[in-house]
């Protein structure tokens, strides 16, 4: 499932924040690692980029990782996506900040385009100039998997199972239930949504209990929690409070919207959560099961 991983670099220290995460995964999962940078037209620094990517690969190679040093040509996002398709890449890892250090590099730029176009999961790591992750901080000990009760929302589950089984990480299953407090008249009756909320809460606990048991039967440590509130805010706060090492989410939710990432829960989590975010499309999960 993770046979081959790309870490995409642009020569900046901010982009290099993704390296320890890609390195840790490649070591733990036995993956090949492609260290990639893109020479964009007019390619005035081609020789410098070649030296840079070779040096980065040589340094990573000392850890025993099987890797490829790759200099691509063209528009960054298009080149990364094309290379990923041609070489059957299983995971793309990259920073959400690039050469310019802009705090919202994801939207309208390289990472955003890769996220939209990739046929494999994408691991996004938020980077800030003051931060330099150390290898001990990127070890996967605790993975947060928010679920919404739908099959589409479970898209990230097989990928998380694989990670947990290879790293002995614990999986925290989380479902967020929005409070219902109003009373609504329906055909002459008054329905108190607070009563309905109790049923929704019970269904959520039943669902997560089933998921927890499924994971434990596979030898994976897991526990669940149902929390009331607004999904994105709860996920961000929960990830921070539990000090999780990774948040894994589907880019499709209960409604099956094909671009659930932008302007919704995953997008808000991406912007507000300091933990690395693994995003998986529903189509990817379907292909994995096939």
C-alpha cells in the first residue's frame, strides 16, 4: 500500500520540513523514497537544483532507505502529478509552505493542485520558519481518525490500519455530533431535536464501537470518543489536546462531495491543525479494496 513514496521539495527549508516524515515512513514501512524537485521554465538554476536534490538524496541514503533522486521539468504540480501516475506512487508527502514562505501555500498553488489531482493519498505537513521537526517528534505513536458514520468517510481507514500495524501506533476514532436543541413542528407534531440528538449520539457510539472492535481484532490498539460540537473545531482541538502525531481524513464526507477538501471540514482542519494531515479520496479506498 505504501510501496513507493514521493517527498516533493523546492529547495527551501520550509519545504524540507516534510523530509523527516517521509524518512520515518519509508524506514518503518520499507518503502522506496523518491526525492523530487521540479525545474520550472526557464530552468535557469537547473544545475544548482540537480546538485541540491543529489545532496539531499545522498544524506537520506545513509539511513539505508532505497531512494531515487529525481529532477523533473515543467510546472511543479503538473510534473509531480505526472511522475506520480507514471511511476505508480502510493503517497505524496509535501509541506504546505514553499519557497515564498506564504502561510497559505496550500490554496491556489502547488500543494493545492497536487491535492486536487493526485490519484494517491497526500500527506501535508504544516511548516513555519521557527519550526524544525526532529525525528523523535515524527514517530507515529497516535493517529487521529475522524469518521462521520458513512462509507465515504471511511476512505482513510485502510491506509491508517496499514500505518498502525507497521508502526504499533494507537488509533483514536472520533465522531463529532452537532448539538440539536430546537423544537420543530412536523405535520401537527412537535419534535424536540434534543431527543433526536440522543438517538444520534447512541448511533455514533454503536458505530465507533464496531470500528474499535474491528481494529482490535487485527491487533491494532484503538479507542473511540464521541464529542459534541462543530466538526472542524473539535478535530483541531482534539488533535492538540491528545498530542496526536497524524490526523487522517477522507476528502469525501457524508454527502459524497467530490471536492470536500475546500471550504469545508478537511479544509478547516488543514488550516488550523498543527499535526500532519493525511488526506485520502474515496476513489482511492475503493481501488484499494478491489
